């Protein structure tokens, strides 16, 4: 995607460009398609691209490796829908798929950085940064529990997840972006996380 187009989409997701303004520029069909893509349940690629763009990172187009091209940055975007139960709230959560002891050690050695972005209906609310090493004990515990004998052929931790319960204990946690009108979406954000964001 070209930079100009991605910038417009990012500004829309951040709330800088309003829907009506975008309709006037691109048409209602374009906006409907964009909203559908922003809320895609099967792919978080556009939300990842938006997060990278806000942070000044370039998305890695390859499936393997880190999410940002030429760096050790990981992006963990999460989207919740305002049309479903409000029990499903943003909690600064994310996960690693198919984690192994070897991959875990590589993330630690590389000093990987995790950027956790939260979206409501495809609209960006916040981005939180935390070094992987701050969560290494959490992931090590999961790995030791699921793979007590170390790495074995065709054995993985299918999903090693984390949330604000773990993030809030990280000494190097940093808030990188907050939506200007985030208070309008507070009911879709974990209370403790929202209090942290507003307290910065």
C-alpha cells in the first residue's frame, strides 16, 4: 500500500479524519469496504499496518520474521466490536502463536519490542510498548508448563497469551499513543487499563 493511502486510512482510524469527510473524498462504498477490512476477524494486517505507520515503522511484507522491516519490533493489534457484548474489552492483551523455547530465547537475545495496539470497531485507541524481556518470566513459565522437556519435533505452545495483568508489572512499559477522545470508548476498555492510560 502506498504511503499516501495508508496515511489517510491511519488518520481515519485515529479519528483525525471523520467518516463524513472520508465519504466526501472517497465515496460511501469506499468507507463501507474500509470499515469491513478494519474489522476483519480473519486478518489483523491492516491494523498492524496502521500501528506501524503511527510508530514510524515499516511493515515487514514477509510472513516470517519480525513485524517491522529491519527491526526487532513485534505488533500485537486487538480489535473489539461495539456491537457485541461489552464483556469483550480491550485489556492490552496479545499472544504468540506456536512459541518454542528456541523462539523465546531468540526474542530475549534480540531484545524484541512488543507494541500492543487496541482498536474499537477498527478505530485506534492506544499503543503500549513493552520489551519482550519484561515478559520473559511469564512466557518461560508457560513454556515450562507446556513443554517441560524442552523443544520436541512438532510440539509448540499454540497460544502464549498475556494481558494487562502481566503488562502492568513490566518496569519498562510505555504509552506510545492515545486517542484524543478515548473517553468516548471507555466502556470497551478494561477499567484498570483505562485508569492507567488516563493517569499518564
